[in-house]
């Protein structure tokens, strides 16, 4: 089944505005990181799950949709014997991911589409897809492609967010009058999220283990909230405000009391093990 188009599943937006340079994702991640008051760092959780998975310490690990390579770098530090190959559609992010690898690491990064991974059948012992499956209208095909690349007994780790992530920010934008339709728009995470990830994975991976971690973010004021909001393609803002967090903060301050803003997101981790060969 295909998912309706949203900014996160629109190839033109994914390949241009969102990830053509590392800047926008860097600003988005950094604004969230500074505001996080509870919830574990996702790359650390993924590395813990990878270390727990048997037989991955010296094998090949694919980090699919690696972005700036945050999880790649943590995996490379925690599993130095493994050969990690990070994959992303954005050449700029592949270069960024490479530049953030630990010195002397055996890891590498390459540009590829996660619907057609550049691995032979059964070449990998572990495949990770963190916060990227929601960019495909057919995420179950990406999971099937990961399963194709896994050796018998191999492990897949998928990380997604709840469809309702950051909805308090939609309400804030609506209350300001800058985009009153925001809360009614489909979630950016509609294609792959906490509520459907098990169904998407089961036909390729079989029985899976799922855990959830609620992340709470408190932005000290509207200026800090605007740093995140200006990176979201969900909002339809007046000209001049969409990409400019300083102008957006000014517009919000004219309309709302400047006080701390809290929002939440459930991060879900799914681990699936392919059956071992008999
Ligand atoms: C939010 S970032 C994920 C970052 C990273 N995995 C992490 O945990 O920090 C989503 C990434 O998915 C990548 N992506 C989107 N569509 C893709 C595709 N068809 N094939 C490969 N990567 C894709 C984007 O270029 C972007 O770098």
C-alpha cells in the first residue's frame, strides 16, 4: 500500500530543500538536542541494540539513510571491528557522514537509494534504518531490501517516531495565527511511525521486538522554538518567515506570550532477527 504525498515523501523536497546540504538537518537536530529534557540519545540506544545482537561485532553493518552520520559514528566507536557502510541519497550528507567518522575507523559511506541497496544478497550481519523510512511511500519495500542484504541470523534495527510527534508545536503555530491549518495537516511521519512499524516489518523480518522511549523537549522561549520550527516543511508560513528563525521568533513574540514551550515525541525501536540457516 502506498502512502499519500507529504513534504517528507515528496522526492523533490527530500532531494532538494531538506537534504541538499547538511545545514537544515543540522539546525533541526541541534535545536531538538538542546531542548531535550528526557529520553535517551537515539544513536546510543541503537548502538546498545547492535551490541546486544549476536554476531555483529566483526561483520558488515549497513547504516541506511545515515544522514549526517550520527548513528554511524557511534556504531563505529562501539563496534570498531565491524565494517560499517553508511548509505544516503544525499551526496552532501554522505560527505558529512564520512567526515564525522572516528579516526582510523573501518567505516565508509556511499550514495545510494535505500530502495536498491548496493549490497549482494546476505552480505550484511546488521542493517540499521534510523529516522529515514518515513521518506519512502513504500517503506515496507525498503525493509524487504534490508532483509535481502542480511545473512541468515542477521539483525535489522529500525527507529521511527510517533505520528503525533511535536503536535504541540502545530498547536502553537495555529494559536499564533501564522498557520491555523497546521494541526489538521497529515503527520510528516505518516509513512512509517510508532503505530505501523511492526506491520511494515513483519513480512520481511518475522517476529520483532519493539521498545518505546518518550522524548520531552522544552524550548526556553519562542526564539529557541523558532529555531526548530523554521526547519519544518510542515508549515505554510507567510513569506520571509519560513526559513528565517529570527524573523519567525519576532512574529511569534508579537502574537504569543514568550514562555517555555514543551513538546513530545515517542521514539520507537524495532529489532528483527532473520532466522538462522539450518
Ligand atoms: C532524518 S535523516 C536521518 C538521519 C540519521 N539516520 C540519524 O539517525 O541521524 C533522513 C535521511 O534519509 C535520507 N533519505 C531519504 N530518502 C532516501 C532514499 N531514497 N535513499 C537513501 N536515503 C534517503 C535523507 O537524505 C536523510 O539524510
